[in-house]
């Protein structure tokens, strides 16, 4: 499965400051991507632990991949093959974060 997080660029500075990242230049893409990557990694680890607590096998998490892009509609997924969910989070009265989650049994992935 995959979890993809999309952050609205106009809210990233406020979002990182809310996570207690201070004294950074929002134009420093390396720092911004690192901060967002740490946040995403912690969410993925929590998600995996909660699944394990429910009796699912332990998930093996890959390292977080980070990129800045302009994909308006997110990523395409083969809906017939995977269970797909999208969750939108509104912060400061604006859609600031979208999580796309796909799940498939390991035997179904080629």
C-alpha cells in the first residue's frame, strides 16, 4: 500500500510553525521538505502501529520520499486493483493537507 500526503504550499509555513519548527526561511526547500518528511514519517509509523494493534501483520515502512511538484489532482491509482481512500484536512479554513491511501494484499502486487 501507499500513503501520499499533499500539502498546500500556502499553508506549509504555518503548518511547520504549528509543529514547533521555528526560525526557518520558508524558501529553504530542503528544510521545508525535511520537516514535512519527519511529520509524514511519524504519521506512517503511528498508522502501522495502530494496524498492528488491531491484529494485522507488522508493516515494513520504506523511507519517506519527498518532492515538490504541481500535481493538482494528485497521483493516479488503479482503482479496480486497490482499496483507495482520500482524506482532506482543513486548517485555517482552507484545505491544507490531503492524504491518499491505497491498500492491497502483498500477493496482489506485481
